[in-house]
């Protein structure tokens, strides 16, 4: 299933113009969805296994090197982080799941914090689930995706770190993902192939976000 890409901005030449990011600012980190900023703007969140590239992807989208803190060491993001973009929507960097070094108590605490946020954050309009394109979805990814499906939380897949494999391998991996995920979900899954290193997927994801933000404001 190809991602639903809707062309939003078309210039005189007919070339797609990506959404211009004028401003992206860190707002706050919260340990509980109830302490997040007032839910007065649409928000888009990023989730996935620890180290999959969530924070790097947010930086790539907004064109800032280190707005969201990244690290080669897993477990860097441990709170719900809000970034306000163009004064009109939030991008939210969530802690990763499946970090082996975390204690059981820490893991339960983060899972609970993230699950409560996903279930109750009223202005959450889109969720991106990140998977490393080099690996088949891990058991913990499938458990999480199943949890989203069972709770009727819609999501879009972002397959990350595509710069690390060849185009041919990308095609092979896409077929593997489709087969594995077809068992998990009967609905077609939307996805984008991405690389924070070489900006792959940037304009398509920004277009997708722009559509969602426009749609939210019209309701
Ligand atoms: P946690 O906050 O620990 O859950 O991790 P995260 O998912 O936010 O990952 P982060 O963005 O911190 O990236 C983890 C590591 O992967 C860093 O060393 C990044 O430089 C690297 N990385 C992220 N995205 C890419 C990518 O697209 N290509 C390559 N080559 N490396 C990437
Ligand atoms: Mg992070």
C-alpha cells in the first residue's frame, strides 16, 4: 500500500512547494499528559523503539540540527517533549520503548506515561510510528502496533535510516514489512521511507502534516 500523498502546494511551474518552517521552538517536557501544554493546537507525535531515530527525524523536518536532543546511546528521550512549529502546531517527541538497559520500573513508568498520553491527549491528530528499515519489525513493535489497533489509534509508519541500505535492499525490506504487518493489521498501513541523514521523505511528510493541520482547523 502506497502512502496517501496529497499534493498541497503547487507553484506556477507545477512543482510541489514544501511547507515552509519559519519557526520551531521547544516548549516544555512533561512527565504526564495532564501536564502537557493546553490542547489548543493540533499535534503530531513520534513514537518507536529506543534509538530508531525519532528525535533526529523531528530535527530533519524542522531543519534544525539539535532542537530535539539525539544520542547514539538509546534512552535519550525520557519525557513527553513539545515543539511548537510556525506557532500553529506541535510536534511531540516521545520516549522510545524497548530500551534494554532501562529498569523494569522505569519501563513500566514510561509505557504508562506514553499509553495514557496516546489514549487521552485530545488534540493528538496524527501519530507516526518509526521502524528501522534495516530490521524486520521486532516483537515489541508488533505488540505496540497491535495495542494501537486495539485502541483505535490511527498511525502512519515511518521507516527510518534508509541511507544505511541500498535502493535494492529498500525494496526487499518494504516487501518484508508488508508481509509481516499484513498479519497484524487487516487495514492498509500508510508509510513513508525516510532518512534524517539525507532528508529522504522530508517534503512528503511535511505535506502530510500540512494537510492534517489544515483539516484540523476546518473542523
Ligand atoms: P531515544 O530518544 O533514545 O528513544 O532515541 P531516538 O529514537 O530519538 O533516536 P535518535 O534520533 O536520538 O537517533 C539515534 C541514533 O541514530 C543517533 O546516533 C542518530 O544520529 C542516528 N540516526 C537517526 N536517524 C538516522 C538516519 O536517518 N540515518 C543515520 N545514518 N543515522 C540516524
Ligand atoms: Mg529521542
